[in-house]
């Protein structure tokens, strides 16, 4: 049985906001798409998290971790578990910067491949102009 289905069966205590519980369920259902960048997923996570008035740090962390597809960040979160939402944000921002750097590096590699193509290397030796001694 999925975790969110079990949450639906839990009775809401007296004096708590129903909207807050709905938002907690929404954050637990959050999943990173297969082609979604880490930055986009983190933005969606923060948008939902900002709607929740009070949430335990453990619940916020587990919601982010369970919806995450980015393996390198998951490993880092296991090795160094953040205690607060701010620490989690710092770790995510570091990995977002790494992801952007990898994209730039990949695009630089593609540019180098294009520049190494023969049609971009200039004229061949046969079509180069001859020196003044070749004319006499």
C-alpha cells in the first residue's frame, strides 16, 4: 500500500488545519519527472513547501528524498543527511551547479567535435596558394 494511501486513512487530530494536511499529502506525492532537471524539481518542491504553514523537517526531507531521481544527490543525502530545510537547499544548490557545469562541458565537447570536422578546418593543401618561387 503506498504511503499516501496510508495517510488518507489517518484521522486528522482536532485543532489542526485540513488544508495543511492536504498540502503535506501533496508534497509526499511529489515525483521528479524522467527528463525533469534537478532545478525544476526543486522549484516545484519549494513552491509546495511554502504553502505549508508548519511541517516537520523529517517529513520535508523524506518527501524530497522519495521523489528524487537524481542518484548522485541521493547518495550525498545518505552520506550527509541535512538536519534543516536550509541545509537541504544548500546541498541541492551545489548539485544544481554541478548539473549546469556538466551540461556546459557536454556542449563544449559537441562544439569541439563540430570544429574538428573537415569542412570547418579550412582549405586543403592542394587548394592553398603557392609561394612566389612557384611562379618562376
